[in-house]
């Protein structure tokens, strides 16, 4: 179990991490969702030991690891750009850790060969050992990077936007493979990403990093349907967030979040009884295939989105520039108090 | 019957691909011509001339174009000249090793440990500052440093480490080696710094994450990745040191005779054929050294 408590990191005037409390349980695929610049890479670099926290503690199974040099921490790090050794072959890259680590290096060539081959077959690259790094594709490099990290059997594997450098098709396939590989290895993965779909698909648990803090850490479905705060809701890219005052006195004070798919639209003044509503101007629609997004501008300028599934259309025909009433079931709204 | 003609037009027109190819070839020729002209006029032609002249007949005051191998025989049978080859090779090897030993750590610091690009450039420029004075001044400046009354002897005597001035410091092979190392070191630092600067920092972090200590990372990752820089630096230093004569002339007190010094003195006494022999020998040595360097590191992979 990897535990971070009250971890802070500042660069001059800017605070990258501000008292992060975070737990990665044993044998878990943990996703860490954060916008670019939210400090996710900093968090990984602190865990791996490339940088040290200004405050706070990092420990694995109760043993403190902050302050230890990175090569003695026994933590795997898969880089976004893979960071393979360009002058070595695939097999030499993969066996690097076994051969040259300061702690218990393996010198038996047969053992190195066997373990290299078995980890290469685990990532689906049997028979690629003799290839040069420049002679394999992006997806294969990703696998070599993963194999190189896994062969040392680290206590936790950190993945820094591991799919960012791959094309969309490959990304979907690597998603499934990463999950399957992790289940076979039974080691915890901490996967950092800026994509909410990737985080929700991959994670057994998803944590949201915002403003230098972990704002929520939950199972993906819980996080998606019950974000605890505005920041978490905003990162999911599925919630309209607006001032309660826009709905009149019905919703009281504070900030309200309603999911894109739980808002209905009707002509002005035709809202069914008992449903809170707000008035907004229809801006434009966007057709995405199976779904269609409609954009509205509320009176205070907030942008609102309504999603419509083609199989079950529920929006009326709308004219750009006209005002409509957007309404939702009272229990569909999540209300947050405090600053948005 | 009017059928649609399926014949291609018989008029000999060129396809766009052919035209493009022609244009590219013309451009390549245009870019190559000045260099080719220059090299053939001022390098290939004179080289052939040197080889030719080395077989001319040398008399005391003149040289005539009757072919003979006399100059070669005299050169290859004289222990003075053969030992000059030995001295040249020895000085070259020692200076090469010294520039690597002194230059590599400097390059390692500038290229790998200084991550600020501006500071990096400033440090590299600082390495070039000595070149703002003339070559001869830089060489001669070693005399007040190394001489019997020079700075080093005075300091060592004041500190009581030695009682007599050290005489091997100046007008010896040692002073030639020191002078050459100082002058040519920067040609080693530059290429190595460049190669080290190209190493992706995350590659080094990855090696560290895999459990390797800094020493291992240096041996297994940093050194192999910077070797092409060492090779390019070595080629620069080799070419310059092998053809050297000025440092030896002004710092050795005429005790160290390099092939370059022989050429200078033979040309000075109008022994053209003999100077040509030394020139050909020197050219063969330099060619061999460069061929060897290129064999050790495949520069094609680094371009």
C-alpha cells in the first residue's frame, strides 16, 4: 500500500502540490485524473524519487521512502515518451534493471535470458528481443517500456500518461492489455492521465487531482454519478455547473451540478410542474454520431451542454438564438456549498 | 470506324516525375560545384603534386623533375626522421588522451548537469575565450608559467615543496604536451558537450528508476551515448596535433622534432623533394588515424 500524507511541493512562488493525502491500495489499478499543469507528473516524480517533497511523508507498507535515492526505492516508472535506451536492443533494454541494479543484481546469464523472454511474451513481444529500438513501432516501444519496468517486480508501477503518445486505435487496445497485464502481475498500477474516459475505463479506483489536492478518490461509477465537489464534477466533463440562483428560489444558494444527459429542454414557460428550471439561449448543436450535444448560454453567461442520444431523442426542434427552458428532476441535481 | 485511341501519345514528353528528378539533380550539382572546384584545385591537385615532387631529384640548391626514389630512401633509412615519426605519434597519443581526460568531465558538467540552456551556452563561450588572443601568444604565455623562474617553480619553492627549480617543465616534451592539451582541449569539449546535451534526461531517470547507481548509469548509458562526440572531438584534435609544428618550435627549445617541424625546416632550406616525402608520410598517418576512428564509431547512425 502506497500512502502519501500531507505532501507539498513548491517551485518558487507556484505551489504544484498542496498537502496531498492519497492512498493506492494493494493490487489495484488506480487512475489519477488531472488537467495538464495540475501537478500529476510532479506527484509521480515525488513518489519515484526524482524530486523530494517540501513537506509531508511518502511511505510503502508503513516504510518511509521519501529521502531515499530513486534507485533504491523499488518503484517502477513508465515514462510518457518511453525513455528507452536508444543504443541497446529490446532485450538489453528489458534486462537492464536485472543486470545493473545496485540491489541484488542478477549475473546468471541464463536466468536473465529466461526472465527477459518471459516478460517479453507477457507483453506480446516474443521474438523481438534482438531488434533495435529504432526498428519497432510506437505501440511496441510502449510495451518494451512496460516490460523493462515489470521485470524488476517493483512494489508499485507508476505510468505517466502511458497512452498519450499512441494513436487512438492503439490506445484502446493498450487499455485492455494494461488491465490484463496488471491482473496477472498482481501489483498496483498508478496511471496518470488527463482524459476522463481513460481514467474511468482503466481504474478500479479513480482519484481526481485539482489545485494541488486530491479532491476525490472513489470507484469510477461512484465518482461519475456522485462527485463530492465542484472540482471533481468539472474534471468529469459530464456535468453542467451553475449558480443555484439561476433556477430562482427553488434550488436555494450555492452551486448546482446537473449531468449533460439529465437535462431536458422545453419551450419557454412549458416546464412540467415540480421540476427546477433555468432559462438559456440555444447557441448551436454538435453531432457526434450516436450522440448529439446542444450548447446553451444561461443568463449569467454560463455555458450549458445537453446531450441527446439518437436512439432516444428527447429534445424538441430548436432554433439558434431562441431562448428555451432547461429543466431537470430535483434529485438529478447535486448541490455544493462554498466557492465554485 | 472511329475507336477510342488507347495508344499513349508518341511525342517524347517527360512525365512530371522525370522533370522533378532532373530538377533535383540540377540543384544537387549546383550545390556541389563550388566545393568540388575548390577541393580539386586546392587539395587534390596539390596533393598529387606533392606525391610527384617527392620523387624528384634533389641537389643541394635545386630540385629537378628527374624521377628518383633517393629522397624516400634517405628518409626511410635515417633514424632522425624515423624517430620523428615516433615522436609525432607519441605526442599525438598523449595529447589525445589528455584532452579526453581534461575535456570529458568539463563536457559532462556543461552538457548534463547544467540544464539551463543560456548558462550552458555561456560556459561554452567561456571555453573559447582563450582563442580571442593569437595562437602564438597563447603558446608563448606558457613560458613565464613553466620556466625555471616561472610561476609554477616560484610557487612550489615558496611553499617549500621543492628546493631546486624543476627543469623538465619548460623546453622539453612535457611543455609541448601541456601547451597542446590546453590549446586543443576545447575541440574535444565542444562535440562531447553537444552529444551529452542530446541525451534525453528521462533516459537517465529511467536507468535510475531501474535501480542503477550513477556509476553504472555513466558506464552503461551516458558514456556509450556520448562516444560519437568523443570520436568527432578526437578527429579534430588528431588532425590538428599531427600537423603541428608551432607549439613544438616555441616550447620545446628545438628538442622535440615532429614531422611538421621537419617539413618547415626542409622547406626553409629549399629541400622541396624531401619536404614532400615528409608531407606524404604525414598525410598517410592522418588518413590512417581518421579511418581508424571512423571504424570504431559508426557516425552514420548519429547523423
